[in-house]
C-alpha cells in the first residue's frame, strides 16, 4: 500500500480522490464492439474491466512466470481502460484510429489520473505505463488476458464483432499472438478456439501467418 503523501491537507486529499471516483463512473458509458453473451447488447468498458479482473484471479496459475504479484496486476487492470473516458474505445482492427491510439490515451491518462493526489497520480500513471510497455511478467500476463477476453466473447457470440467488421482469422492471429508472451497455455487454448470459430463459419478464413 502506498503511504499517503503529506503534501495535501486530509480534506483536500479526500476531495481529489472523490473527484476521481466521480469522474471514472463515466467508464460505464463507454461501449465496446463486443456484445454480451445473453442479452447481446454492447458491452461497456466498466463491465470489461470487471470481467478482465476476475479472469486474472482465476487464470493466474497459467502465467508463464511464477510467482506473480496478482494485486499489482489487478490494479493495472482496473485503471487501464479509464483512459477511454476521453479517448473512447478503439476497435482492435481499426488501423486508422489505432495509429494515434497511444498518444490519445496518454493524454487521457495525464488528465484523469491527474485528478488524484500527487502520489496516487504517480502510482496510477506508472501502472498504466507498465501495462502498455509489456516488459514485466505482470504486464505481460495482464496483456495476454486483455487480448483473450474479446476473443472469448466473440467466440461465444457467433463472431459478432469479427463478422460486423469483416475480420479474417489471419488478422486475429496476428493481432493476438503476443498472448503467448504472458501465457502459452492460454494462447494454445485461444488458437483452438479461433480455429473452431472458422470451422463453424463465425470467423472468415484467411492465410495463417
């Protein structure tokens, strides 16, 4: 746990923390291309973050690297997509909008995390940067599960987003191959899942890279 910095009076520290908590409620209004398995409505980013965090807890044993700091990963997971409040959700196969995605999201990270007291601003921004860099065991496993999650939902909803955007299976392989950096077991499972989606006609075939 990070010790509170003494630079702010307690009342101002609490005011800034509540301002941040109020602001991030907006994540519930950011909708993704994936849909829910039952109602088939669009998933929002807060729901993604919750499901993603639970996935980390359940699947941590399958990381390539042990032991893992699971609490650190959960912190990364729960703050990573807050930047979408400003930057929006960028669809994984939208090459035009992905060109400046990191720049847009970095600006959003500065603003949103900047609402917090300085010590928490620094902690949250460091965690966000760690996730983005994928250089630590924790960030690699976080990234693996982040990529696996929408693939799983697409497979469970007959390839909804893939079909909507004309995505072929070679692009799914190319986009998600780094899952293996965090977990070879999860990537092997994903490969079977993707191939099954092609066999069912839920994902258009393409040359495997």
